């Protein structure tokens, strides 16, 4: 009996040890599998970033092509799909002269932009004054604006810069700006064109709608005629309704957005602002901005949506 009891105890111990080893082994396998997946995801994310950067370089290659090349990509905000390195890459180039300069745009154009995204007269006037108070060099508050006292009253620990906006992101710090409103405005703005108006021959629908006195039907009709001219390899027609808000011809500063989507779902978005000098003996490129973009759809020229990046 004693031996049988000992054998039973031994069997139970063996079973418990075997079970424990099985659990340990399963835990080890699960841990290794998790580590492997994490490593694969990291590699895929790095590849996506590299390929998005390649998309920016492809955009620069296109911009340096001769102006007479019919296949050359223009800085008109149109979407260009490209498959490279096993990824699907969407590339958008926008000449910043087709955007509204946050530092140099006329007050009427800035207010038109705020109104075009849904703000009423009172709110658009207040936010416009707050923007102007942020970028001017003094501490004198405009009628509806905001200077140090108003920021303190709102519980904010910073004050207006009293200097030009250095980046579009800085607009988010202006009193009265909300994340939702900023999301509607960001892709229409620049700090690099240096012009009071916009180049309407390449401007997006959202930018054209910011021009005071125009309506959606007028803008849509113009965009259709502009597209017809480009398809026929003709210069884009002027936009008579926006004559008072016209900027100069195409500039030398471009914003580039490249979205690389990997087969396993990894996505990376690169946004850059570049200044190029195609006329120099040695072609020069100066990167004014280089950052990871936000995963959100953005319009391409007002007519073609960017692929779903989520």
C-alpha cells in the first residue's frame, strides 16, 4: 500500500511538472511570437517611412523635368499614384503660390477663408483679429482681437508671438482656434509664398472658395474649364472673379505629401516643403520643412481625393 501511495504521489508530481513545463513552453512560444511580430511591424514601418521618403524624391525628379515635358507632374495638387518597392505610394505636389500665405495674405482673403469653412461674421472677424494680433509686432489689441491679457484670461500660459508665423502648426496656438477648425484650414495655408493673393491657375477648390464674392457654382465651372485646358496641353485660363486676389506666376516653393502603404497595412506619411532652383547650373534643393504627416484625407487640387490612408 505504501509503495502504491508513493507511486501515486510520484505520478501526480510528474503530471504537475509536465503541466508546468508545458505552460512555460507555451508562454515562451507566445512571447517569441509576439517579439517576432513586433520586429516585423517595426521593419515594415521603417520600410514604409523609407518608401515615403522615396516618394518625395520622385516628386523632385518630376519637378526638375523640362517644362515642355507633357508627362511632367505639375505643382497643382493633383494626386499621382506610384508603385515602388512593394508599396503603393500616393504623391501630391502643390506649388505654394496656390495657397494662402498666413503672414502676407490680405485681410479680406483671410476673412474669406474663415467664412468659407463655416464661421459666421462675428466669429470670423474675431478670429481674423486674433490672427493679426498674433503676427503683428505690437501689443495693441484690435477691436475683436487678443493680446497678452486675453490669453491670460483664457488660462493660457503663453502669449502672442508678435512676429510672423514660422509654421502653419503655430496657428493652433491662436486664441479661438479649435482642432476641428484647424483641420479644415491647414491644407489651404502656407508661410512660404510671400504673396498677398493666390495663383488661381493652380489653387484648389477650397482656396478659390475663400476669394470674397465667389460661389461654389462659379468655382466648379472654372475648375472644369481649367481641367479641359490642361487636358488639351493649353495654359490654364484666368479666373476673372478673383482678379483682385491674384498672385504672381508659379513660384519655386512646393509642398510635397507622400503616403506609402505597405501590403501588411503599415502606412507612413511624409510631408515636406522644398525650394528649388531649376535654372541654376547645379540644381539646388533646400528643404524648408520635413515632418511626418497626419493620417487624414486631404484634397488634391479640389477635384481628386487622396486615397484613404487609415
